[in-house]
């Protein structure tokens, strides 16, 4: 096992209707002017946004709104949010949504604190040492961003999805109320389940030379639970107990616990960022489902699987979630070379996976993408 540091400063408030405590939580932090960030649909159509506004205003806190954040959030949306923060002299941010809303809010919090260019943060040309305070009310179980140290935002100009990992990205608090998930539609639910699976699977696949059998076993147990509960949930979407469990699994899969003592890399995520960066119509979890089998076969890493978790089991899981799709199913004509350019800067570069001693050249990466054509 490798040496590691682990901190989880995010206060998690888990349980039915816990979002009703938001007024008390913000008042205790002496917030005066909060910006609520939200997406394009659920927060408004469900009436949740109105409830949250009422609860916050009831304790004397002013509310400013910034909505319409799209899946695969863009740098332009972050910059627009920063203008609202400055104009209204906001002193706190509240992300009301799933991973896209949370990730955009994270970058706003980093940039707003010292008025830095968010693109410089994405390119690691500026590394913040502090941020504006922010919390989360989660409405989609998928990304794990509610307690993770990561964010992903797309630079639409270059079609690059860029990830930034900083401990500052962990929210001050995260409210996880499973009852908010009961109306989530089937494709969003399925894509979320597979994203949760992949956050765990990529850590499971990160095999160091140092022995780490306990974390490997914990990953495997979590993967099996995601698969069994996920397949039940996709056919019983109003089951509160299953929604509750998936919300918990989503948090655990990406808060760092399952990577303790490991040299964790996320190569399948990196490949998917190329796909949905160029083709933003592809939901992140769907893109991961497209890529995983091709990746395991091209790299030869399917040899790490066994009867506890086999390639056939993963294929069956994808089919049972209804995610056995290709780019052609989305009406997309693949440009494999364009995708490879998002992973490798030039044809002579290689992609080295340190934890498995795998080296992918241009043709390897291109083949992985070619396999998801149709």
C-alpha cells in the first residue's frame, strides 16, 4: 500500500427531505447573499427551486439565481456566472443539481475568490489557495461531485473537457435527500448508475505493485452492489430504498475512500472526456458505457478480470441498463482522428498508464474509438 493523505471536510446531511434544513444551515454560516446555481429542467419544473428560495428567504438571506447550466458544463457558463456573482456581490454559492451544476459551481467558487481567469485554473496556470464558500443540494446520483475533489468543465472553443483535482473542490456541505431522485427519468438514472460503477471500477483497475488487498476487496464489493442494486432500480424507479442506496454509493465511489493507498488513474474517463467534449450530446455515463469494453480489449486489461467480475458480467450489466449503444445510435459520424487529438497532442505521443504498465500509442487509442462507431 502506498502512503496517502485523506481528508473529507464536507459535511454530509443524508436522508429524506433534508433539503428543508437549508435555511438553518446557511444562517449558521452567517451568509447574507447566496447565489443558487441550477440546471435546465428539474429544479424549476419540480417546484424544488421555489421551495429552496422560500426556505432561505425565511431566515433573512437574499437569493440570487443563475440557471440553465447544461450537461457537460461550459467555460462560457462559468464566466457568465462569475459576472452575476460580481454584479450582485454574492458571498456564497449553492449548487442545486447534479454533477454538471456542481462542477460549474466549483470553478466559479475558485475563480470568484481571487478574481482569476477560470481558463487559467483549468490549464493549471493558476492554482488557487482559497475559494468562495459553497454547498450542494444533490438532485442526481451519478458524478460523486458532491464530496469529491474534482471538477470537469468544457472549453467549447477547443472542444476539450478539462478536469481539475484540488482539495478546495470539496464542498462545505452536501445535502443528499433520496426523495429528490424519485422522478429521475430512466436514461438519466442508467447513465448515473454507470458513472458510479466506473468511478469504482477505475479505482479497482488501478493495481499498484504494492499490496492493497483490502481496498481491492472493498472496490469489488461496491461494484457488485452497484450492479445488483442498479439493475433492480432501473426496473423499479420509484423504490425509495434503492434510490437511497444508489445515492450513498455515488458518494462513496468518488470521495477518495476507494482509492486509499492506490495510484489512481482514470484513463477511461479521460477517453470519454474526448468523446463528449467533441460530441456534447453524449451523456457522460453513456460515453463510459460505450468505451469500457473496447478499452479493456485493446489494452489487454481484461486479463485482470475473473469470475468475481468478468467481462461478460460487465457486458450484461450494460445491456440490462439499456446502455448498449454506439455513436451511430446518436446520429454521430465518428471522426476518430479528431478524438485522438484530444488525448495525444501529436501522433508520436504515447499514453502511459503508470499503474498497469500499459502504453497506448496513436493507433491503440484510435482503435478504442473506432470500436464505438456502430
